[in-house]
């Protein structure tokens, strides 16, 4: 029998045409079959301690749930710092985050099945009565289709699933007559108009009362949605169809999934983050396993488990192979470009990818799950919580932490797969950190900044729906739960759907149209439900041996450079060498290359994979033309276009490659993050606004400065020390909404480049820049302007020449001959030196008197000249020791140097700018 039709090594076989409920149930059995076979690797935790921790989780849930019911209900969420409810429209808008709120008592609905899991059946019965009595689903409010589906529809279906289970047991819910299911059906019909698109992908938002496109709906104009938003519907919609017999819900969700599958990038088999719901064009072409895509992959695999359609498994395995080929850089998971999968799209990871180790457990790929989970745990131990985003060298990128449950989810699944008590200790750490740092008198507050421990007045509904559920299950024994958890599958919001749905109302089930069962490639099903006795043969320390090399990976990472994790290993087995990481100057890499194919079958396999990757990488590098970066050129005195900063473009606003460049003076916005209405519109009116990255979407920043009258915007990275020298540029993405209203150009500068502009403002106050697709010739920049002679002539001997005084300005200035010395990138001038007179005929005497120079310490250096480096052996090396110290000394220039009245024509001095022109040409060759 083909292993594609059964559960590999689980002790129970599945006939090739067996009922799919048996397939799903067997898959669930595989997930937990390891619990009893693992006893080594960490000190076992006693049953008493596990019970104590489980009781602690119950008390924490009571604290959060009780305060919500006391201070917030019937509002959607609790504001734990002010002990009141968050009601849409009554609190300042938080942007897209508020789209989850629909005035339907969100936290109560999201917590329904958690009450049953935690054995709070009396409270569950009371909660169901409150939902039926108080909740209104017909509110005039625009909500997220995605969030409403996973939290509200999923919450109602999870509540219904456990309500009928309790009713069958005969003690509770005897009065229940599918009322929650009827509410779910009502909500399902309210969401269906969102699918009224040519592609079948749903609109991202819908008005619960008025639907889509009606004037009073205030929605329906969006063109883009995220992949996860359109691809995370099948479980809830299919369950609703299977429960009610109304097939339309599952049909619509399947159509959306089918469209996403057809639009995948065929050569890489990856999907982008954002897609146009009308045309199917990818808007954001970066791909990863975190925000924007995460649950799309999750639902492909779980749809196979719940519904038994093998096409979902085939799709998942195809995507998973691409993920492990391109995105997985153990233990990191880095976004790549779907058309250029060997090119990383960013140098940081977001917290939502913490779910992926749990999904890998369900897939059966344990080793990378252990590696990534351990890396995340090391980050948590450093910051107490997982930052919303962190860099590849484990520095904080976005400091917030809204009490996300994904890491706890993966911890639970890894414990169920391995039985390793190490993961109980991990869960204990999570409990301690929540109580120590997030607990407040009225609940648990999200972290505004994990570095400072500051709080945010926010307690999202998913905290009660998921966090306490996974933590309790982690420590609970089977007898602690009043029902068999293995009879259910978790949705992405941890709601429970019964596996028996696979055999109910199957009229909409579709046969795999791409291949018959007998034609499926068995290799696609490798590690899909492994037997743990085969996975860990005679090696009870298997998981520990994988974790051990990662124990100090966070502390050993260099603070400035990106270091491959395998280079920081000091013990244990090393991950195989990847083609993209290979460095011909690294002796260790060369030694690994020599061993490939000679030492063992594993080495031979690594060698074959390495060569395939090298061929693919070489082919892509030859075929793919990468987009050049944009340029920010400082054109004001004393720079005059000689400082060019590498900038990243935006996916919205004025396209500088198609339109004329934008020129203007810069001004800092207030607030500096640009996330709200500017308080200094007069300062940015008609200027190019400087904004700091973080706190909100790029498009929101653009709208705020545009509304204040800015003619352009420069976003400066808030990650101190970041530089285009060491990190690839990326395009600033939109916010999932229509961004056609943004008309101004927007560019992105890393911290190092941005600081050059900020330093220039501090020195010279008025700084004018040019935003363009590439650096402009200074002949064009300075056309019609008078050029000081010190720009034309850079001979140091000029300092000793006698200069005409300002008192003799009626006489012709002595012409200073130019030496063969090239013009420096930045001239040496005093901060007090005045700007060029705007009149081309002459310069004022004051201008002529003020010419001077600055000391070398006041120079602004070329950001392209100093590169941060990382030693090949993985050791952190002080950047200062890697740069050659400057030994040249410069004499003070004559403070009385004046500018000649007659200026050399611009064409005749271009020969003196060879160095700059070469720099501009190099700028054009730079790649993202």
C-alpha cells in the first residue's frame, strides 16, 4: 500500500479508499503518539508540579476573564490599564487593529470553547446564554472578514461543537438547540457578499449591516488583500456547511483557495504577501511564513486533515518543499522574493512565524521545528517576550508584544510530539513572565516595549482564546479534560472543530483534479505523520542534541552584522551548507565541500542538494534583473549633489522611475513617527518630511504628511546602526487598502544613511535634497547657479595663496588654478558658511567673507565607503578594529578664502568630478 494513503508508522493502517474520518483521526493520533515514549533529555516534571502549574493557568484565566466580564462586557475587549471596555468609535482609532471589533462581545465569543477545555462548564453555560441574549450581529460597523471569520464565526462554531458534546454527556446544556449554530449561519451569510469579486477572493472588509459597495457600507473600494486573509476561511466555512448542509460556504472558501493556488509563482511555488482581489496580480511579492501568509499554509494542511481532500495535502507539500528550500535557513525563517527566491527580502522576522514549528510537528518534520522553536525561546529569554519583530542578529526591530500565543502553541505541539519535559519548563517560563511582567490589577496588559517593560492598554481576545488553552493543555493529563481533545482539530484561533465533520454532508467534496491516488509521488508524503519510535531510534537525547548548539545563539550574535547561525556553533552537529551561504574564502566551507560525497550517504545527499542549489542560484543570478534602488541626493550648500544616499522605494505614491524627480528642503515631522495628524504642518508644508519608521503602516505615515502639505517623505529606520551596506533594501508596502490617494513620493533610508541628513540639519539647518530614481548629474543640479571656486579648485596649495579681501570686491578675484587632485566627496567648510546667492550674476560681500573650512571630525562621510564586516569564523569583531585608522592630517584652511565673482562654466569643471561621476555610475549598478 502506498504510504500516501496511510499514516506512516502509526500502528494503524488506512485503506486507500477508507472513510476520511479515519484518516483524520489517525493523523491526530500520530501527533500525540510520542508522549509516552519520551522520558529522557531533561529532568522529568512531577505530576504534582504539573498540576500546580495547570492550576496556576486556571487562576490566570480567571483573572483575565473575570476582569473582562466585570469591567468590559458587553464591549469587545478589555482595556486592562484603565479597567474599562474598548468600544469601537468611543476610543481613538488604532487603524486596522480595530477592524476586529464589531460590537459583538468579541472576547466572550472567542473564549467560549476555552471555558470547556479548562473544565469550566458552568461558566460556559452562562456564557452561551449571555451570547444568545446580548450579542447583535447586525451592527453598522465595518469589520475585517478575516478576523471576524477566525474569531467570531470560529468562536461560535467551537462553542457549538462543545455544546452538543456536553449535551450528549447528559449533564450540561440540555436546553441547547443549536442556537450558536444558527448565529454562525447568520454571520456566514453576512460575510458572503465579500466574495463578490471576479477572482473569488473576498474583499478584506465588510459592513455587517450593509454589506459591500452600498454608499452606507463605507467599504468595497479596496483592491488588495493579504494571502492569509483570503486563504484562512476553509475550516470555518466548510465546518459551517457540514454542520448546516448549506454547501455555499465551503464552495466560496474553496474557490478562494483554488485561485491562490493557481496564482502561485510557478518556478518557486511560493506565494506573495498581498494580492489584487480583482486581477490576481501580486502586490507585495515577498514571501515567508509570518504575517500576511502564515495561516494560509496552516489551513491547507488542516483542511486535508478535517475534510480528507488529498489535493490540499498535495498543495501543502508543494509549498512546504519551497519553504524549506528557500525560506528556511535553520534556525531562521527569512522572507524571500517569490521571483528571486535566493534573494532575502528582509533581514528581520516577525513574531507570527512562531506558529510554524507547531505546523511542522503536524507535518512530521521535527528537527527544523525544534531548531526554530529553540531560537525563538532564546530570544524570549533575552527580552522576556517575543518582540513583534526582531533582526537576524536577534536585536529588537519592533518592540511591541500584544501577548501573542503562537509560541505557546508550538511549545504544546512539540511536547505532544516528543514528550520531552524540556517543553514543560518552557511553558513554566511563559507563565512566570506573564505574571511578572504583563499582569496588572484588571487583567493582563500587552507590552508596548519589551526592552523597557512598558504596557499598552490592550488585552486582545486571542489571549483568552489561545494562550490559556495551550498552556493548560501543556500541563494537563488526559483525565484532566472532560472530553477527548484528539477528536478535534484546532483552527488558527485555537477553536475546536470535530473530526467527524469529514463524513458529514460531503456533497461539495471534490476529487483531486491534478492526480489520482495511485499517481501521487510518495516523496511528497515523507514525514507526514511519523512514528516517533522510528524518528528517535535508540537516541533519547535526540531533541536535546538539536537544541544544544542553539543555547547561546542570541548572545553570540554580533550586534552589527548578520552571521549565519551555523558559523556560531561551537559544538554539536552543524546544518548542511547552503549554496547561498557558500564563501570561497572560508576554509571551513571548502573543507565541507571536499567531504561531500565521500564520507557517508548523508554527505552525498548534502552534496547533491548543494550542487542543485548552486546551479539554480547561478541560473537565477544570470537571468534576473534586480530593480535599482532610489537615490536621495543632498543638493544644498555645502554638498551640492556630492552626497548620494541609497534609498528603498515604496509600492505606493509617486513613482520616481516614471516621473520627474522631487526637490525640496527637509523638515522633521511631529510626531516623528508620523502615525497621527501632524502638529507642525507649517514646518513641513511644501517640504520633504522626515519620519521615523515604526508604530504604524508606511502608507499611514504617507497620508499624514501629505495631508500636512508635504511634497515628499523620507522614512528613516528606527533600528539604530542599520545600513544599506549590510542589509538589502526593500520596498515599503501599502496597508492592504487602496493607496491611490497617496500622490507624493516616499523613500526609505536605513539608520546610517538617515543620520547623515539629520546631522546635516543640525550643522546647517537648511538642507535641500533631491529624490530621484538615480543620482543626477551635478551639471543639471547646479544649472543656473553660481559655483564657488573652492568647489572647482581643490588644491591644498590654494590655502597659501593670497586672496582678495572683501573690501576689494570691485576688483576681479584672482583665478585659482586647479591641481590634478580630485574633488573630495564632501568639501571642508565651516558650519557658518552661507548658502549660495540665488542670483546668478554675483555674490554678496558677506558671502565672499564667510568661506571657510571645517575640521575632519565635522566631515560627513560617504555611507558607501565604510562597510561593516563580520569575521568568517563567526566571532564578533569590533568594527573599529576592522577599519584602517586615518593617519592623514590636514592644515587649517585660510578663513579669508573668497569666491571669485567670475565663475568657471559648468562644462569646464566636469573633468574635476571624475570621482563623483564614478560614484554615481556605481550607484546605478547597485541592486536591491
